[in-house]
């Protein structure tokens, strides 16, 4: 495990400032610190954070933003360790933050189409898994 | 540049970990009966979607390696450049250089992660310190991974290059007479074949003497026809013998440096020389002249390694009966630390060869750290001195304290 911090500190600080409003979730950040040194520990932190958000019913745009920031943090910590170029951070940030307008879109369409968000998500997950399994097994 | 291996797409460990996180979160959402909150996985889904849909290159890259010289003096620092040209846009290209073992990386890294556009040429570099030896670069591994590091594809580009780390040269003086029996040819100090050009004495004219050697001044003075007499420019053959015993491994590099330095001295003196590397499997390079021969010998010296050889006396005896030129001058490079090594010297003497021994003191590399160590070193040095004194009957022995220049060690023994 090597420690190399460049840009990953920024999403971490934003995440910290947002979590200050949720004292129940704050202890998780201690585990989040390990995300700077290990991707696996970062994933454990992300899973626990998502579980806590579900358990405490912290959803909506804030919930998505918290997950996006946690993901951005562990992925950029990985890029820091791999000495990636700035372009990669940009692609990562844009990709992760795309989940916010997607959520808003689904949310705005939800009143028109009952339980649309869940249906859409289920569909997305199935498509994604299909592509993934085809790529790993087929090529 | 030739490609010889291409791999399929591979899933990386972190992909599995993130997928697990995705599944666990989905299961937890269902477990707590808050299945609608499964939308929290949207950022992860976006990440996978973008990685799969937008980043899938063919790895169409050309790689060249630029090395300033193929022969480099040991201890020097060299900048090695990798020129990468991509025929497609690759947002995340990892390049791994096949850095041979033994080269010390002093600046930069052997791995690079770059982002490259179509048609762009990038130059990457790193610096290494060269040690004595031959170093082979066989390939460069190019590896694509999507910007998030989920999937990778690698290709090995065959790219062969070689660096010979040649031994450092010491300043030396010739500790033996170069005059011998062999007539030399070529661009050597003796331009005339036969009688030589170096003035030796004046004598009376003898019938048959060419007119141009008549000394007219002396003839006028004495009233008799006098001729100049020239010293013959015949040269001696030099045979360099390297005792590659593993017990002298601490001073082995010095041994090789001394050998290369004396070889260069032979080249400058115009003497022919041969080399015997007494490793476990002995290597004999026959006596010859010239720069090409010199570089050939230096290449072999660059590869020489201390070996578990306890047959040097046998090897020397066999070769001096079959290959060594008669009346050759022997330069014997040995730490004189093994019985066999000393026996080889005695054999050379008994067969009538003139021997100069250059013996780096194996104890001079150590710095005593305590009084006990200092005393032990003193005792070992005394024992060595006594041994060398006994061996002095068999040849000129130059005991080289490696902390001093070799030239001054020679000057202590041989009058220059």
C-alpha cells in the first residue's frame, strides 16, 4: 500500500463538509480515510456508506450526491496512486456527476410513469450486467 | 518494431470489488425493504457504462527506444528514451519498459501512464547508472486500461537493444619491455618491417649495407666509411591472464579494470595481445592486434564474472603448452588469494615466461569498523605481504591497494 495524495483530497473535503450535517454517518469517514491507501478499503467504506444511507433513509439528490462524492473520492485516490493524467480525473468527475441529472430526469418522469425510477434502474442493471458478462467471457 | 503478443481484454480486481459493492447495496436495499432507494447505485452504473461504451482502443502504437551508445563506461549515467507514436486516441496508456536486472534506475521510472492523441508522438525518458556487463532490452509492454482502471488490454512489442557496460579504464604505465621477437605490421610505432628505425650506434661500413644508412658526417670525421646501426623494432607478444576466482569477488571489478587498462596500453604500444579469462569454463582469445581485437576482448571482459574455478593452474598449464606464444610477456591479474592462483604463477615462471602480476589487495576494500576488525585486517595484510614476498621470486608483483591509483602502485615496484 502506498500513499500518494493529489486530487482525491478535494472530493473527500466536500464529502466531509456534507457529512457534518449527518452526525450518524460521520464515524464512517474514519474508515473513508483508508481509501487514500487502499482501493479495497475504499470500497468497504462506499458499501457501508450506501448501506447507512439506505438504513437512515437519506436518499434523494443529497443521497446520490453523497454516493457520487464517495465514489469520486475512492476512484481519484486510485488515480492518484496510478499517477494518472488530469484528463482522467476530468472524465471521472463528469461521469460520476452525470448520475445527478439522470436522477433528476427519472424523478421528473416518475409522476407520469408510476415507479419509473425503479423500472429504469432494473433495466439499466440488467443491460449493464449483460454487456459486462459478454465482454469478460466472450472476447 | 515487431509485435508478438496480444492479450484479450482482462477484468481487473477493482472491477470485481466495485461490482460487489453494487450488488451488496442492491441486496441491502431489498433487505431493508427500501428497494426504491436502489437508485443510489446510479453513480456506479454510470461509471461502468462510460468505461464500456467509450473506451475500447485497439492499441495501435509504435514504440522506439533511443540509447545514446551501445558501449558505455561503467559508472556512467545514461538517459534512455522511449518514443511512442499512437495511431489512435488512447486516453490511458501504460508503458512498461523491460529494464534489465543490474541497471540501476537513478531518475524517472520504468513505468509510464500517459494520455495520447491520434498521430501524437511522445518521448518518455529515464536515467540509469551502468554497471559492467551486457544488458539486453527485449521488449516494451504497452497496456491500455480505461481511465477508471476497470478493464485492461496489453500488448508486448518486441524491441531488442543492448548496452555493454565496459570496464572503467585506469591510468597505467607499461611495467615491462615491449621489445621482443615479433615483427609488427600496420599503423604501429614501427613503420618499417625488419630492421627498425630507432638509432642505436655507429659502426664501420660493411659490404651490403644500403647507401642510405651511411653516416656521412662520421665518415668525414674518421676518414673511413661509417654506417648507422638501428635497433630492431620487433615487439613482444603479451598474454593477459585473469584469475576469476569467486574468492576475489570483492576486487573483481578492479581486476577487470586493470586488465582492460593494460589491454589499451598494449594497443597504444602496438604490441599484440591475447586474453585468458580463467573462469570455470576458460575463455581464450588468441593473440592478435588492433582495435577490433581490443573491443572484442573488452566485450568479453565486460561479461566476466567471478566463478567457482579451482582449475586455473591446470588451465594455464594446458594453454601455455598449446597456445601461448614462446617468450611472450605474461600479465597475470589475480588477487593471489587461492593456492591454485599462486600455483599458476609458479607454473608460468617454470616454463620460462616473464610475468608481471597485478594483484588488487582484497583486504583494501574493507574499512575497519572496530579495533578488532582493524587488528584482523592488519594481520591479514601481514600474511598477504609475507605471501607476496615469497612469490616475488616468480615475477614482478604489483600489490595494488585499490584506494590508490594503479599507476602509483606500479611506480612503487617498477622504475619508470
